[in-house]
C-alpha cells in the first residue's frame, strides 16, 4: 500500500526534531523520545511563565518590606496605610520607587503612616 502522507509526516518529524535540538542523547535524535521530551518541555515552559509572575511579586514584596522596616514601619502596616490613604500604586512601582527614588518613597511612607494613625 502506498503511503500518501510522506511529505507532511516528514515535515512534522523535522519540526519536532528541530525543537528538540540540544537535548541529551536520544532525546534529540530519536523521534519518539524527542516527542516526549518536547511535550514535557512545553509543560515546563507553561508552568515557568506562571512561576515567574509569582517570583517577581515575592521579590517586590521583599524589597518593599526591607525599605519600610528601614523607615520604621512594617510591610502590612504600610500596605494598610496605602489602602486607607487611597494610594493605588502596585507593588512593582513601589519597589522601583524604594530603590531608585528614596525621597519620594519616604513621602509615601509618611502618608501611609499618618493614615494608619488616624
């Protein structure tokens, strides 16, 4: 029986093997092993994109917390004060402010501290 899917099948295999280039041993040479490894790599890539967001948020919180403690207020009181004061800056921006613009961050801390005291 004549195989009619030669060109498409070869293209599919070449695409997978190209994506598996650089993997160790048969994972980059053998099509069956390469398919498994590429599928697994795509899963890890998907999960990694989610973990990246989580890791950056944790980093921003850590930076804000250390900057706040240096100014005599802890992180939870600072965030509570921001919400009461109506300041809507996200943690990424607060982290950048604490590093690059400490004078402005001092003003924000004072505003948060005064709104917590009231």
